[in-house]
């Protein structure tokens, strides 16, 4: 084999080697990016939003409407009080209203639980009780 042919074979082999090395690096970088995305856990607000989306039966319009109510009432903070400490939590339920709605819905819920607040808020809006929230008018 002539030196010229040998040189071409070596260059082709070297090119193939470089190409495979680049594919391996690209694959490794892709895996690393995916690992980074799966490492972070959801924040509590993200969990609550997913729960709301599930409770609205994945109805995007209903989810957006109720998300706006929660944003207006509490900015997604379950530890806030309003109306001179009468209203509490994500949906700012008054204790009497929360207990009355829970009874009407046939549910045993806790006003201190943000997930129960979401359950009852969804029920309230599905049962035409949205007039209990002043934010309903503000979010239209």
C-alpha cells in the first residue's frame, strides 16, 4: 500500500474516531441535562397548582380561573390571614363558610390544610357559590 493510501486510511479512521468521540460527549451532556432537570423537587406552590389542576379534572379554563382566585386571595400562601383574621389560607375561607360548605359537600375537611381548601374551593365553584369571594369580580 502506498504512503498516500495509508495516509488516507489513517485520516478516515481518525475522522471516524473524532466523530464517535463527539457523539459520546453529546450523549453524555444530554444525559447530564436530563439528570439536572429531574433532581429538583417541586416547590409547595407547584404541588398545590398540580393538585388544583387535577381537582378541576384537567380543565384548563377552570384551573386558570381558580388559580387567579387563589393568587388574588393569598398569592398561593397557605399561612395568610385576612378580613381581620377571620379569613384563612389559600382561598381565604372564613371558618363558618368553610364548615358550612364542607357539610353541604359531605366532606370532612380541615381549614388548616391547603389541599382541603383547594378541594372545597373547587366544589364551591362547581356549585355556584363563587359570590363568596370578592376576587371573583376582580379576576374576570
